C-alpha cells in the first residue's frame, strides 16, 4: 500500500489538533506539503480521513475508524527502531493518558513538570475522570485504573496497592454513633459512587462483611472521589475510601476509621494498563517508567 509513516504521523497529529497546517508545521512541513501528503495517504487508502472546509477540519467516519490503526502502526515502527537501538534519543509525539481525577490531582499533576523537563518534545494529553471508561474505544495509549486486572484484552504493570478503608468525620460519629459490626452499616448514612455496588470487607481475623450503599437508609451519590472525601469531612456519612486519598486526614484526626479491623476485599490495585494489541512504544514506556520510579518505589501514603 502506497503510504509511509510520515503520512500517518501527519494524519494522527492533524486529527488531534483538527488543523492540518499546524500539524504539518509541528512536523517541519510547509502547508502545501502537508496537504499534499495527507491527500496522498487518503488516495492510497481510498477514503477521505478528514473533512476540510474553509472554516474547520473534522474527522470523517472512516478517519475515526482508521485513527487507532494509524497510532498502532506508528507505535510498531517506534518499537522496532528502539529494539534495534535506532530510536530517537528524544521521545516525541502525543501521549494520550487516562487516569482517575482524584489520584491524578494528588500524585500525578505535581510531578508532571519534572517529566516534561526530561522529555520536552513530548505532548501529554490527559483525560481525568473518576468514572469508568473504555480504554480501547477511547484510543488511549495508557491508563491508570484502580481495579483488579481481569480484562484479558489488557496488559499492565502494577503501580501500587489500593487499600480501601471505611471512614467518617468525628462530627458525624458524635451524632449518629459508631458502628460496631458491618451489619450496623445499613443503619447509617453512606456516601458512594452511582453504581451502588456492594463492596466486600474482610477483617484481619478472617471475618467478612459488606459496605452496601444500596441497602443503607440514607445515600449520598457522588461520582467524584475528591468530592466524596470533602462530603465525608463535612459529616455527610460513612464512605469507603482509598488510603492514598485520606491518609493525611486520618493522621490529623479530621477523619476516623470506621470498623478499623476491616478493609476492602475486592482485589483492587493501581494498574498502568494498555491494550494487549498495542506495541509498548517508547513514549509509553518512558512515562510508565517515570511513574513507577516516582510513585511505586515509595508510595507517599504508606508508612
């Protein structure tokens, strides 16, 4: 097929920027050259990838379908060159990374300047949300996910354990009392994510229970982890939080552990994941290695 990775890189960048000329300039091409190169790629594929008008550029249906394959072919080339020791010393391009917003605000955003100083030619495109997302459909290069790694279409590296604990504000416990067993949780106000899925609990001695917001007499549903923590601090109820999110508040006494012998028991961990079909490109590898070095080796919330 008559196209090379220069045309693919131009298409991917133009799709991200929705500007062919700007994408061409980023790659060192004059506007006329970039337009001709993109037209050549479309001719080779027999499909219009980008709709152009005098006012804007937009992805066609064929462009949307082809975009993840274009990214994959570029990643294949980068990985092959790196394996031969011929990759460029400066990692470049755009890395699309998705992560839970609460964790990213606390632990990833503060260290990004250091990473970008190390890789000035790399652009980070971050998607931050505490709501679950589809990694493959979103065309992300890499994602951080707090869950058991059960999806067989994904591969990943473990970043850290994700210990979950029950907690509440002293003001809430003073008014509503402190539950002595998991069975008493149903009589309390509970703060949870929208799915209201029961979460298994296990004590150090092997006793089990559930944090089941759907069975609680009063529920506050918030699909954002940081907002859940603030509501808990304000005395709105009992919540099941990651230790990395509340360790400082527990240490200062702003929050207290509820049923301190019990922890979440659903196998959650923080994983850096990517589609199994994807080659681990240099840009993904350097970002994964950076996060492992900065966070995994000494998690700030442990000890």
